C-alpha cells in the first residue's frame, strides 16, 4: 500500500481544529515520515478521524461499503446472526465491523416477532442468561446485547437482565441494553449495564434514572434518527426523544452517536447506512450538544468506550481511518456532509 501525505489539512484533535499541517498515511496506520509519499494538497480542508456509528445493523457486505462512502469507518452492530454471518462480515470491509451477535430478548416483546429470530435468543431466567452470555462469548462477540422492556411488555425479567449484565462483565464483555420506553429505561439503568441504547420516543426518562446513569458512569446511545422515524407510530404525539437526550446531556451523561441503521427487515423504520449518521449529528445538535461534543461522540468517545484503542483520533500509530471534508465542521456541523475523501485502514474509498 503506497504512502500518502495529506498536506495543508486542518485536523480535528478532539477539541477543535489545528492549523494546517501534514498527516502521513503509511499503509494501514498513520505515520510520521512523508518521504517518498504521494502528496495530496488538502488546501485547508478539515481532516477528521473516521466516524464510528455506535448502533447499527449490518446484514450484507454492501452495507459496509455504504458506511465507508459516508465516512463511517467502523460500525458497531447490535444484532447479527448466525455466527457464520458475523464471521463473514468481519472480513468483508471496507468499514470495520464489530458485533454483539444474537441479542437476548423476551418471549413476547416486539423483537420476538422479527423474521427468523431463533428461539435461542429468548431468555426468561437468570440461569438462561448465564448460558446465553457463555454462548456469545464462545462465538467471540465484541459485547453482549440485551433487550429491556417495561414490566408486562414481554421482555426478559429483571433478574435475567441483571444476570446477563453481570455474567458479561465476568467474561470481560460490556453489555448494551435496548430501552425504548420510560419503564424499560428504568430497568436497564438499574442493571448497571455499560451502555443503554435508544431513548423513549414518547414519555420522559425519570430524573432519578438520569441521575443514576451519571453516578454509575453509564453511557447513552440515543439513536435519535430511529426514534424520530418511530414517532409516526404514536398518532400525532409531539415526541420526547430530543428532550430526553437534552436531559441526559445536561446531567453530564456520556452520549455516543448511533443511528440504528438497518436494511428494514423486522425494524420499525428503515434507516440508511452511512448518510443517517450525519442526520444524527443534526438531531444531537437540537438536543444541545456542541459541534465538538458531537464530533467526539462519533470518533474518540466511542473508540474509548468500546475499547478500540487503535482509532478515534489522528495520531501516529493509529489506524488510518480518515474523513476529509470541505469547510469547518466545528463552526458549521453541516460540513460533515461535504466529504472529499475517505480512508479505511489506509485504503482510499472510491466515491
């Protein structure tokens, strides 16, 4: 792989933009020596770390290509099965793929109606939750996904979710819990799960749950793009999803950018891979996050939260996942749409 030197690029360093400087792509990582490199003049454009979508669903390799085209160089998948499909997608590229594998669900919740959802996903006891986590760990998943539902809504009982979170932690895995209603959110927060994904579309997260998340150091992945689409199912309701994120943000809860991008099968709303993350940025801005906070929520913050120490920032030795955009996305977040070039592990993506 040829060496490339990007000259006159303003680099997003996690706090703002640097003065124009040179960034060297040396194979799959970032280097320091521009000698012998092919040169590209960025002419003052902004160089960002490759984006990380912290909640999506990938069914086919071409969806990874869609991600890369829009600057999403890592996709954190939250439900993919069977294990053979996960293995195939790990090497499909160009975007890097991480996955929870099969999610743990209840017997009567919405997820139990998803086509081809295997019976082995259903968890109704603490003992079954332990077996579920051990099976996922044996498959080599990157984290464990569970679906919390409010009591009476058909999800796993509280003791099963607690066992899921605890067993995952014992196996060195983080747990991600789906929670799309106020009651489900309370249940998810109470388990101490590292991540709670979604926010209620209608209905507010209780103040005590927001405070508990902050105190426990839990992280929210709101997927506002999905929640905005799901509002159509609530018969003219105004929607509380943006206000819920505003409350989490005001309390200092860490927020990551995730979209719930999916191919439509079994999902309430189809969300496009890649482009949807830029809309997610817009919705996070409505919730009060600054441009810097939003860019961090799609780069260094998810990299650190999910233990991806080789990416998320532009430094020598880091994976050469890069997005070059026209304009200044710190001053005007819409500049993230104006993509000039993308690199995944040093490979330039045709756009």
